[in-house]
C-alpha cells in the first residue's frame, strides 16, 4: 500500500488554533492540509473528542488536556523548534524572562515525559535540545520544513526596479544592537554605493527601534505582513536577507528560495542545512552569536555584492533547489513516514 494512504481515517488534533503570524502557524496550516489530503480526520483544534494522535507544535500549557487524551490511548507527536535564549542576553523585563523560562520548561517536559515521538526541524535543533535538556529515549526524526511551491513561486513578469531589492520577511524583526549595526553598514555600502536599490523589512518591530533608522533613506520598514500576502511580497524582492541569529529552520528562507530569491546571511543555527553555497552567500559570523556580539560585516557585504552581480543565475538555482528539497509532497511524505513508524502501520 502506498505510504500516503496508510493513515486514512486516523483522528488527529492540534492543541490550539494556528498563530496568526510566524512560522509555527504557517506550518500548522500546511500540515493540516497535508493530513487531510492523506485521508486523516483532523478534529477541531483543542477538541476533547476521541483522537488517535495529538500533534503538538513546540509547547502548550494544555498539559492536563494531553494527559487526558493519552489516558484514552492517544499518542503524541511533538514538533520542535529552537529554544528561547535571547532573554538571557538582551535587556528585558523580569516578567518576560520568567515567561521564556517557563515556556522552555513546559516544552522540555512534554518532550521528556509526554511525547511518544519528537520531530526536530533541523539537526542543529536536535543537538541543541540534547545539549540543554538531555537526550531522550523515544522515536526521533529530523524533518526540514517545506512550503507550497505553487503558491511561493518566482515572478513571471520583468521587474521594473533598476537595482535589486534586499528583503527580509519575518514575524518579528529583532532590532538588537548587532542587527542595527548590520543594517546601517549594509545601507552605507550597498544602498549608497548603488549595489542594491533598498532594504525592505517586513515584520513586527518596536517603534523606538524603527525610529533609529529614520534618517537612512533606503531602509524601509514595511510593518506586519499578513500571511496571505507573503508570496507576493517575497516576489517583489530580489535577494533575501536572513537576520535571524541561530535560527532553527526558518520558513521565510525556504519560502524565499521557492520564490527564486538567493539568500545572504550569517552561518549560524540551522541555516547551513537549508542554503547551499550555489544559491547565496552564508558567511562566518566572526564573533560569538550566542552573546549577540557585533558580527563581521565586510564578508557579508562582499557576499551580497557577489550574489547581486550574478542575480539571474542565482535566482534560477534557488528555485530549482526549492523544487528538489522543500515541496509540500516531500514534507508530507516525511511526516507520514514518522506517523507510520509511531503507529507501526
């Protein structure tokens, strides 16, 4: 029997509704569709109806809800992102720091005590969890994120922009000191130097941080991006700038490559597992990213210049790589395989 038919009639439930912004919410929407396409019955989010599989994305405070379902025989598949860590480095209210610590502990508790199987978004993420919270003795898999290649696709018409647009699309733009320094230097070298036309930043950012760039014409803060508009926004760019330090497996990078955008950024976290040298330019951070020290900027500027000088070919390679590695069917096949293993179908 083909693997895509083996979970027919399996009853699956997510603890909560999908987040309105960010990668986890995008993943939940995509995975819900994949499960239904494979024949599974996806119950209303947070349902108390009898279920076979609880699909937990990250963590949830609904521990009692999980335990009740497990008592009735349900299994738990937990899909893990990275660990919250910035609160140890940046200045933040004590309440926020405590919230981050609690979220990490809850997620770790589910991983160690309630999950029957754990899926990590990258090898980097698995090593990170093992190091911080210890290894676990249960079924584990590494499954990279994916995206809808029919939705995220290159722009067909010719662009009117005389110079390439450097774009970053995230749920939240973390404008810490290293990022402010980086954007200022990119503006100075690439925008004023007329290598790129402008830097567009889509995502939530604090007004006081945005105001820091008010005098730099060519750095454009576009605000929060509605999920349904992301494909068109991506297609309006030419090169994707990854600003997320120690990212687990950023959906935005995969979506950018699917739209034919080469990627530039620092070789931290799981980014190297997504972006080969043939597509863009990942460079060494040059200092300690875990302490959010100022990165080495010269190498990133050089990498961006190199990508911009051969943009047409890089765009074609980016799209071809996304088609090979990050399509919805690949994502679905890998997760259904993990579910098959879990239930020994």
